[in-house]
């Protein structure tokens, strides 16, 4: 199995087990790009450029495309923000539990 080093904030929560609620650890987005990021942002490799660290009091990572889509997609008309957020929420399974199979040491 291929291993890689990803860099995350020291205060980031530990990665939850598969299917446990997402806690904003950031491992998934730091290691791999989701289809939405590939399509909309066109980065060449991880980490996702829209992976945002939320400092105190949250101390967790969030999807910047979901949180503030116009920041990353300057061309996006304001009226499309909510429909895009809805689609992104579904496409990344936000709130559905951890689906990241990466093992963290």
C-alpha cells in the first residue's frame, strides 16, 4: 500500500473511524481530491485548495467550496450559491459520516 505524508494543523481532531460522524479532521481533503474540487477548481494534486482551517473555538477543517463558494469561484453568480452548496453538500456526503478509508499513523 502506498504511503504519503500529509500536513495538518496540530490542533486538528484525530481522524474518526469509518462511518463515524465527520469531525473536521481534514485527512480526506488533504490526501485526495473529491470530484467537485477536480471539476470546479482543477488542482493537479492534493491537498485541496479549498480545505480551510477554522481556528478557535472550532479547531477543525471545513470545505471552503461549501462554506464560501464565491471565494473560490469568482465567476459564480450569487443566485447560484445556494444550489451549488446543496449539490456540494450531497456530493461530498457532508454530515453523513466518515467515508475516508485512509489509515493514519
